[in-house]
C-alpha cells in the first residue's frame, strides 16, 4: 500500500462566530449573526414548515409561488392565492426556500416567513409587476467553518486598520514555499494599510498584541480582506479567519451559556466535509461550554427545543476530526507517523476501528474506536499490531498549528 498522508488544518475557534449572544422566547431557530455568517441567497428553516405570506393590502387577485426543498432534500413548490390584509400559508412544508414569485403587482407591502417568524424569509416590500420577493430575511444567514488561507503564488500579508493601530504588533503565522513554519511581526497602521515583507504560501493564524482600536482586515494586495473580513476583535489574541481566501475545514460546534440550559436540545443542521447534509442534537450547556462530536463545514440552522432564558452563544469549537483513513483490514501491522508543526499548540489523538466502515456498515460517528495512545502533545511514530479497517486523527484544545498523519500498511 502506498503511503497515505492527511492533514488537519484548523484555525482559531470562535465561541460566538455562528450565533452571537441571544435568548429564545419559545422553541425556534436562533439567528445566525456571528462573524462566520454569510448570505446564501436561500432561506433555511430548522424544521420543515409551511411558508406564511403576509399582505398589508388586498392581494387576492394575484398568486405567490414558493420554490424550495422539503425535509428530504427533494425539490417542491406550491402556488397560493394572496390574502387581503392578512396571511396565507402553504400546505406544503419547506426546509429551504429559494424563490417566491408573484403573478402581478402587490397592493402593498408583503413579507414571507413561517408561523414562528413571519418575515424570516422575506422582509416587507411592495412588488411591482410579476416578479420575485427578495429572499432577505434572517433565515438566509449561514455560517462557514474556515480553515487556513493558501496564497498562490506566495505573497506578503497586508493589515488594514480603520483606527490608529500604530501601537499594536500583529504577528502572522504560516508556511513558506518549502512548507517551513514561519512568522512575521507587522506593526499596525494609523488608518491605513501595514504591509509585511515575508512571503507566505499559507497563513494559519494572525494574532494582535492588543485589541485593535477599530475594525480591521487581513489580506493581500488586491484583496485586503481575503483572510479576515472587516471586524473589531473583542480582545488581543488570535483573529478569527472568515475571508474568501480561506478554505473550508469541518470542525465541531460549541454552545456556551452562563446559565443552565441543560434541559434544552439544540439541533444543528448543515453540511459535512463532503458537502452532504449533516444534523446533530446537542444537549444545552449548564454555565459552561458544550461541544458536539460531528464535523460541520457549513451550519445552516441552530434550533432550540424550547425557551432559552439564559443567553447562549454558538460557535466553532477548538476541536475536529479528520475523515476516516481506510487501511487493509487483513494486515496484521500498520505503521503511522503523526507529525505536528513546530508551532503546534493542541492535543491530538489517533482512533482505530476494526468495524467495516469501508463497506458502509458503520460511519465515522457510529463506529467503535480504541485509542492506543490517548491524547498526545508530541509527534508519534508507531506500528499497530492487529487488524483494523480505518484510522482517524482528532484534535482538541487547538490554539495554533497543524498536524499531518502518514499511514502505511503493512509496516513502513
């Protein structure tokens, strides 16, 4: 078997990057309003629901056609006649809504949502002619889990500041063209752009020596926010990546609260590392932070099962798992090398399963694992005796750095 090398490339976790602090008066979808959020031009509902269209005027002479998908991911649509100074609900339930088309001009403002939130899909607007409602409600917000930024060709890093950050040192961590870990200290600017001199092919972290005075961005020439979009970090330390130049990297979801919400179940829905639908139920925190075990690359919705009286935040956790690496299950010895970057600040653990995950009998979340060496903070060079069908590398307490695993069966 040829060596197989996989890498785990997390960036700084953000405990409120998906949902900033909020409460819930009843069961429903939390608003995705953290810095990891992006507008997908499609509305996502935490549970499939009828679409409610509210008309301020008499719209009984026109129709509204709603397009989207159901809870199985199948394409669905329904046409309903407008209401007169009231609401009309579809019979069909939608989990996503991509378009709402009118057959003519509305008599006044219309909005679209659900019984829980009547403008979560489209906010109030008057439509002229046969046209579409803007899908611009809070349900269009998703959150991405961002990984490192790759720069091709190698480039210097630029930091743009809206305020006077000339007294702040920003430290950029990454890799050069040879893959060697490097770093550079860049002094901030006073309302301008500070430019480094070191060529990076990969940026894995940017740390501020103290809190920036105002919003700031991190990027490269021609795209000053390609690594970090405009924000003012809450404190000194590592800045959360959320730019278009960053890769997606699936990781766990965290939920935190200063109160007891352990009687609430939070259902997270989104996409896994392969872009397939993924869902997880996480029991709420009790004056602490709880973390899921599934790896999301995109979060579409976070839904509470009931009233959330204490403010909660939802974010990207400081832990993740790589996809399973399949090996020859009939081989009695498998060698693996786990190599941490020289700037690594995290724990890593190898999981081994003998179950036939390659045949689809189990997946990464239902397989049973053994952990021969437990959590480690050093490189590992080992051989495993006994058959196995797959290995999985996990990271927790991530602050900085990357890790790679090379697997060869039989032994190298």
